[in-house]
């Protein structure tokens, strides 16, 4: 049984506290600044002392700060800067050119006395970009900073978020950053309003926030708080409260479950292990002791999917008819959850290659796209001779319809295949709603419409399945290692793939490695789709409806299963040069010029991002001038026109070379013999593509 910790409305007045803040992602990372704002807006006095750049995974490493030989992260300080420094516009923000532990100590011993006249009341670290669950706490720099504060005698909390990416605070503030900052401020305020001392000596809290997506867990109000353990119990009882039998769930089980949850684990600073029941009880009673705020709610959360609850309550019923026996007539019986048992599901590996139609033939095609109501998909209108199947996943009244908005694009893809199984077109293209994306290919202008227009129907028919991304990074050749015991912030879904595999394929051994190009956009032939029994597809969708994994993870599980389901191979990574040539007609005879084009494309993409940054700054400055907001202008970084012009010139020069190479490659690809030779398949006159 789990213990829910529900955060209610904040009291009108919060006792102001002196807080020192740090992280391991670097002093210019957006989450650090968003939390600073949230705590400051709560009335607290906050100072920041954080590493000069990203020090993730450094645990409790410690070293004397040294001068910078290179710029700080995101160029937030120049090369040659001193070992420690501060933001000239806000001296409360300090960097330390060392580890998170060193930075936190500097904040407590040096920065806090300067602003507070003494030690801080509490220390916070994070919110980290990526969760710090289970054994990961041992190597987390964010947790290392919090434990350092606790060892210094300062109550401390380590905050970590399940989703996010390193972002400079001046770029933009993602919604997840706002949500995590608000939740972190709520936890901090709740503890500060409780009894004194805030925490027992040598104790810190490890707090992890569940995933925030575009349509799930989008607001702090969506979240509930659960008292947890870092690791499964080793025999010693946990706090016995609310009838939990002296057993708390692990933070991994809660944060990765199907729901909007925040785990709060009570741990020792020395060893970074679960604290005993007395420390857990202290936190519960301290947090709930104030009349202004009640942190503990006795009702345990039901983490199951509503469908499962309905089955238990006998609400999911169907009408069946019998003509024999005493029960003649209609009566209600439980609906079978799926038409096939798990042990009867298998991975098909004996697919046969398809045969394209004669040259010049047309194919029936469909484009299957999930979208939100707020997303525009006008780009699809430019595509001719293709049926558009657009699923508005957050509009229950739209058609075509999905059973539940769950599992991200996987729910839409599977529903389309199930509902149209007997009337599928010859070619199906499954894509996201956005026209431009980082995972679309630079030689195709990162444009979904151009990808569809240039896609070779013949290659899709021959191969049966084609990932629309040719680039191996990320995903190939060996990306997911389900058996690993170490969590990787770059692929937090790795552990979820293990859980997903054991749930979906309980009788099939877990592969040692899974590899395939990201990012859940692919083309499929009718022959290949119908080679997989419809009952299997229903079974897969049923798992999506029932899994405890949140959307972020259940969708990511399927990102690494599509190629397995439709090719039978655990690692499916067609050669990049072959994929581009045979799949899109961008042909190079050898690797060297192909790799040069790829490298040049990556440079162009980076330059465009930098140019967008400068243009955004220009717009912000122009807006502030127009509104005569001199306070905002004083804090703004004025765009350097010389750098902007330099970027524009670089883009123009490199684009000319890039386009010349690209156009020559497309010209080569117009010859079907070239495509066949590069793909390594036989070709004779009249074969076509």
C-alpha cells in the first residue's frame, strides 16, 4: 500500500527563509533559474552557487576550483574567467569551476554569509534534467550537492525531473521547467512551515517528479506526492502509517507509473541510503504538524489504469447470448481483455521480400498522423494522391477515433492498423504532426512533406518496413541494453523497455541489445502489415491501455519495438548511404562525400539554431524598447550584430556548397541502375526503381 502525500494550497503567508541553491547541470541551465524565481516569488531570499558547466554523473567528487580555460556552458562566461565568479546583472548567481559538491560548499561557506550574514536555513539542488532514482543517486551530482549540505548541517533536498533537456535560461522556459519549479517550491515551503528542526541531522530528501508531456501532467495541480524508498526494502520496516504494513513503494515504481506523481524518499547523507522508519516518521509529522498546511493524506493512490479498476468492479461487461441450459437468453459476462493469450504472441522473423509493381505504376497510399487540437497540419494539404488519416487525440468527438489518449503515437498507429486491417492501402506512412523536426533529415530540408514526396514506394514494398530516418544517431547500432542496471539520463526509457518487454512478451527471452533509428516515423507495406496477425495488434494495443508506464515511457517502449514487430530483427539499422539513396534518391558512390555532406548539414543546422537565438534576442529588445520597459532592457543581452552577420554569411557560403553536393546526389539518384548498385541488389533493363 502506498502513502499519498497531497499538497494543498499554500498558506497566504510563508515563513521567509534563506536558501542556497545548486545543481549539477550548470549555473546557466533553465531549471536552476526557474526554481530561483519560484522560491523568490514565495518570499524567500535565495542565492545560487552552481558548477560553471554541466557536471552530471560526478556524484560526490570534490576539487579546488580552477580558472576557466574555456567558456562556461552556453558561453555564459568567457575563457580565462576566474575559478569562481558571479553574474554582473544578478550577483546572487555564482558559478564555481568545479563539482556540485564543491559548489554547494562554496555557497554555504562563502556566498550565504555575504548575503544572509550567516548560514542558510535550507539547501536545494536541482531540479535535475533527468530522474535520479534507485542506485542512480550514488552517481548523481545533484544528489551529491544535497548530501554535502546535509553533512554541513544544513537541511537539504535534491530535486530531479523525469523529462527535459539542457537549455540555456535565456533561450526559453519549457512548461516542464515551470511545473517542476512550482512543485519544488511547494515541497520546500511545506517543510519550512513544519516543526523545527526541518530535518533530522544527516538526513536529506530525494524528490523526483514524474514526466510532463504535451497532454499529460501539464500542471502542478495534476500531481500527487508519495512517500517512497530509494531501493526496495531489505527487511527493516518502514514508517507504519495509514495501514501500509510498514512497507513503502520504491521511487522508481511511483515515478514511472501511469499517473502524475512525485516521489519523496528520506535518506541518509552518508551512504545515500534509505533512512530508518524514525526519520521517515519525523518527516511525515513535521510536514503535517502545521495547521496551515497538511502534507499527508491517508488515502492511498490506486496506480492502476481505469480499465483495470473497471474489471475489478465488474463494470466492464458485454452481452452474450446462449440458447441452451438454464441461462437461456441474454446475460452479462466479463469482457475478455484481449483475443489472444500472452504466451501465444510471437515475433515473426520469416518475412518475405515484396515485389514492386512495374515501373510507372501508382500505389494506394495513406498518411497516418496523430495530432493535438492546437497543432497545425496544413503542410499535409500539399501532398497529392495520398489519403490523409488525421487523429485528433485530445478531441473525443473527432473521427477517426482512438479508444484512449494514451501511449502517444503508438495508440494511433495500432488503432489505424486494427480498424483498417482488411482494407489497408498498399503503402502506409506513419508520421508526427510537426512539419519540421530535428530528427528529420537535413538533405530533405528537415521537411516532413518533402520526405513523403521523395519516399520510394518501391523500397517500402521490397523491404516491407522502412524507418523514415536514415541517420543512425540516435538508436543505432546498439542503443537499448535492457539488462543494464545503470540508469542513463540520455535514454531513461531503457529500464522501461525491460519492463515493457517482459509484459508484452513474457515467453520470449529478453534480447541483449535493441537498435533501430529513432523516432517512431516509418513506412509500411500492406503485405508486411498483414503478415502480423490482427490479434497480435489488438494484444499490443491492449497492453498500451493497461500498462502502468506513463505515456512518456510506454510510447518510448514502442519506438524501439516497431522494427522488431515488422522485421523480426532486434537490431535493424540499414546502412545510412543505402537508405538515403534507395529510399529518397540521394545517392553517393562512396562514403567520403556522403559523410562530408552529413557533416556540413549538421554545421548548417547548428548555425540556424544560433541565428534563431540572435533573432529572438532582437525581437525581445525591440519589444522592450517599444513598451519603454527600461528595467527589462537593463537585464537583456543586446544581440551582437557582427556575430549575427557572420552567421548569416557562414550559412550562405556553406549552403551553396551543401546544395551543390545535394543536387548532384539527387541527379545521380534519378538513375534506377545507380540506386540498385548502391543498394547491392540486382537490376536489369526495365526494372525501374
